[in-house]
């Protein structure tokens, strides 16, 4: 069994949290688009998604850098996860 690294787990949880926010915001934006078209609220979600994508890139970058420097990559193996639609 591969020992877990607390910092790796912390960075992983952070990245997962941001991905969940992106998913939820995209669902909200899709609902607004269907109901109102490209409205003020739609554009608000668009800006929010842009910011979240930047946060995601930084979080994943920090995780990758930590794993490379610390050598504690968590290879869970198995198939690639399915993306829900």
C-alpha cells in the first residue's frame, strides 16, 4: 500500500472542490441560457466560469508541482472516470 501524503490530499481536495463549482456553475448557466438566452445573468455566470477555470489551472498546477517535487504521486489506477452530462 502506498502511503498517502497530507499535502497531496489537501491539494487534491482543493482541485476537486473547484471542479465541482465549475460543474454547478455550468448547470446554472445552461438553465439560464435555456430560459433567458444570453442575458445579464448568463454573462455573470460566464465571468464566474472564467475565474473558476483560472482557479482550477492554479490548483491542478500546484498539485502537479507538489507531486513532482515531493515524489508522492497518487496513482490510483483503474479506468479513466466518466464525465457526467
